[in-house]
């Protein structure tokens, strides 16, 4: 068994976080991950657009045992209680992943307020529902609300600057996400091998543990994260391609089919995104080059400058996934997809990752020369 500051902080068995992977439903995946001894994260951003993207909202409702008549607060409350019911006997630990960008601030507040309310009304959940994980925005404005509620607070960043902002905010644990990651990635292509140790060094002496994300998918990469000074690794694509994953079968199958250089970067609603390489994503990449070149130049743009047809094409591509339309589907995944070759059960996958990582860590002393 490998113990780190992450396992101690969260009370989990293994130093792994299952990524939230919004805006898509992962209600069943979170349960399986938590029960396998890692931190399970519930996605929530799919609850933002009930009217505009009902197919995503419907997936949350169906997998969370909620009702289409519920608003997003009602759906989240039902999902949280369900997750607790399905993880309490196994000692599973879980949390919610909430986007906190300025554009969705009001909706983010509803979700975080709901999480606080549910836990206050059900204090027996505290030993299981422990985490609020924020992303895609400035953590500082959320300090008082999250810290005063007693949650363990994690925030994901793509830079040292972002990590220092987290330190100012009082975040309990920072996830440094490299450019290898799937779906939304940063405007600047800084990869995990550079970003992770840079963030660890920048936070030296702060007592804030750092977790690596982007490219981590097995025991080898988990051991590498530990060697780089991290307290663990967050994995998204590897958990996406599992039996319990809520993602559509064609999406999971496409991850397994990905080969060498099997992903590409193109527009992803709010900026750069990493997609599995298919004819539809290759065309989306060409359209991005014409209509949103800042994605490739590191120059942020937004909805006021990007032609709406580019975003509409992406939305239709995601909708096609839910319809099972392989030809039109756009499916996100990290670079590590080319190293994913099967769809295991989550427990078996986690056990295999930890066995491999433990064997590697045990070999480290052999590299030291006597004297």
C-alpha cells in the first residue's frame, strides 16, 4: 500500500482521483471509483443547460435516479444522497466538481449552496461526502463559502501562477493539470513533466499537497507523479474507459481504439480542447484553425469573436455521441488514450494500477550506488 499526504488528507486508500469530466454524467462511475478506494468526483456542469442541452441533463437524471421535473439543485440533491447510499457501506469518499468561471458564477453558487445544505441536513454524510473540487475559474472569491462549510477543498490549475492563487485562497490541495489532459486544456501548452514539478517547487514550505493530472493512467505514471513530488495523480481518460463508466459505449470504444498520436487539439466551447482523432474531429480542427486561430497561438478569444457555427458544430458533435452517431460524433480524451487498450471493471483497474506502482516504488532504492 502507498500512503501519501493525499490519502491522509482525504482518508482514501489509494492516492488517485477519478476526474469529474464534465459536462457529462458520471454518477455510476463516481460510485465505483469511491468504492474502489480512490476519490470519486461527480460532474455537475451538465446541470447548467436543461433547456439548451436536454440530452446531457437527461443522462444526469437517468443515472442519478432523479426526475426530469427537478431543477438542477433538486437533481444534485438526489444524486448526492444516492451516491452516499451506494458508498457508505464500503467507506467510499466522494465529492463534486464545480466550474467557477465568471460566466457561470450564479449557477455555480446554486450547486455549492446545495452541496452545503445537503451535508448540513444529513451530517452522517460528512465522512463520505468530503470534497468540493473547483475548476475553470478564480478560487479566491469562493474561500469563505467553501472553507466555512468544512469541506476539503481542491482546485485545478494549469500554471504556477494559478497555484499561487490557490495558496492565497486557502485551497487544501492543488491539482496541476498538464496539456496532455482530455477535453478542456489551457491556452498555453505546458505539459505535466514541466508543470507538476514547477508547481511542487513553487509551493515548497506551504504544506499544500499537489496532485498531477494530464497523462496519468497507470502504475508507471502514478509512480512518476510521486517521483516528481506529487501526492498522487488524477485520472480521467483511464476511468472513462471502464465497465461502470456512464459514457456512451461508442465513446469508450473509441478510447480503446485510439492508436499512436490518437488525439488532437481544437476548439472546445470555452477554449482549447483535446479530442480523439476521427474524421469529424479532424474537420473540427480545420474549422478551428480558420475561425478560432487563438487556440493554436495561445491567444484567448471568446463568444464575441468566435463564429457561432464553430461552437454549434461542436455541440452537435457531442449530441451525436448521445445518439450513437459514430460518423458525426466528437469525443474528448487525453493523450494517454493511446495507452488504454481495454475496458476493465474499476476495482480491477485500480488494483492493477496500485500493484504496478508499488512494485516500481519498491525498486527505486536499487538505483542508489553504495557509498
